[in-house]
């Protein structure tokens, strides 16, 4: 047989196998569909035989949906204090930018970290948008202090400029200090504006890495010790475990710390309120009295009274500064006018000499000098008469 005949036979065989395969596939699909219809009919019959009952909903406390009881002593209490949890926050490292030796040391440190584990841990990663609200508020307070200091220095400078006891060097030092504070204030305002615009961008995210360790007291311990002793045992055990993990991670160049009670509250608050936390963070929620369920929140009238007192104080300070600036500027102009009235004769003589100096080409040098001498002589006579009077 030739090679062409062999290839034709193989082609026919392949086509026959494909046809048989598709036929079997269609048969299998048909059997599956038929069995599915039978199951649906059975379900309908069973459901028609059983009477339909309306669902019953029970009102439950919000705390029953939470997976923790309370937060105290840097620990989370779970399941009616049958389980205690402590959380470690770790900083991430950029493994890809390290050299080969650094990568090797990190890997060896991570192996050491795994070998030290004698209890289960949980690694939790939380992504948060960068919120600079608290930093901006703190920076605004500092900038306001700089502004108040600048206003005070300006008032001191005006009083120093009117007082003859201060030397020119002291006044110049005060001018330099005012210029420095003014530049610092403008620089701070510019930074606040740029940071506020940056804070409005919610696409800037940051990852936080946590290691969760838990401790469950044994049943024998609960019968032997009271609640306070069990809590101390849990804290000592969790703290020892946390410190061993922190020391093991430090070999990998990873800095870690144990979260305190406030940081644990913030962690849980962001977990349960991921969308609202971007607008209303935990610190604002606590100040608003959310943890007290409005039962002991500050009275609205008291809040209004405090706001009015604050507004009155700020406006009074502002008006006092404006009045002082206005009066000081007015007195400065009056002093300038008085000094100019006293020196008007000298100014007239100086201007007359300048006029003669400008017209020297027309008058001639000798005539100009004689006229200037005459002006000087008359000025001396006037001064002598003033002394006699």
C-alpha cells in the first residue's frame, strides 16, 4: 500500500471516531436533561404538599452581630471572654528593590520566623485611603499660632518705631523677625492648601499589614481562677507571643508594634464601616458621642453657647487689632506732619539751593554761590532769633 492510501485510511478512521464521540455526547446530555426535569417535578410535588409558613424575624441587639464583646488592655474579648486576641501591625518592605544579599537575609529571617511559630496566627491586610484630616487640623493650629505671633510682633514694631529708646539695630532685628514670620505663615498656608487638595483624592491608598494572635483559656483554668486572673494570664501569654514575633520579624528588617486599645478600635471601625470611615473617621465619631448612643451626648444649647463664646472672642481680638493698627497708623502720620512742620524752613532752604544748582549754567557759578551763601546766612539769623525768643 502506498503512503497516500495509508493517510486516507487514517483520516476516515479519525472521522468515524469523531462522529461516534459526538453521538455519545448528545446521548449523555439528553439523559442529564431528563433526570433534571424529574427532580424538578418531585420538588414541586413536595413543596405543594407542605404548607407555606411566613418567615419570623426577631429583633436582636447590634452587639449580637459583632464578633467581639469589648476592647480592653490592648486586647479584643470574644465569645463572652472565652477568647482573647492581640494584634501586631507590621510595616511592609520592598523585596524587589533589594540586592541579592539583602534578599537572602530576608528569606533566612522569614524561615526563622516560621520555625518559631508554636501556635496559629492569622495574617490580615487592610487597604485604607490616605486620610490626612487630623494632620491638616494639627498643622492649621500651628499656622494660627504663627499668625497670632506675627500680629503681636507687628504691634511691637509699631510701638518701638515711636519710642526713641530703641536703636536702629533693634528695630531692624524686629523687622527681620516680622519678615521671617510672614514668610513662614505664607509657606504654611500654601502647604495646607496643597495638602487639602491632595486629601480630596480618594484614589491614594495604603496597605496595612497585621498579624492576629489568639489565646483561649483552658476549661480547667476557668474552674481554678477568677475572671481577673484569667485576663492577666491571657495578657501575659499574648504579650510574650507578640514580643517573640516582633523579634523574629526584626531579623527580616520588618518593624512591628502591638496595637493599643484605640488602634484596635480604629481597626474594627474601619472593618465594619469601610465606606463611612472615609468621611467620618473614628475620632470624629467618638467626639460626636456615637459610643454613648446619644444618651449622654453634649446638649445642643451648650454646644451653641460654646460656639458663640468662641466667635465673640475671635471677633473681639480681630477688632482690637484693627483698631490698634488704625490708631498707630494715624499717630504715625501725625508725627510725620509735625516733624515736617518743624523742618519746613530747612526743607525750603535745601530746595532753594537745589533750584540754584540746577540753573547754574544760566546764572553762572559765582552768582549761584553768592545766592546759596545768602540763603545760609539768612537761615543762621532765623535760628538765632528763634533761640532768643
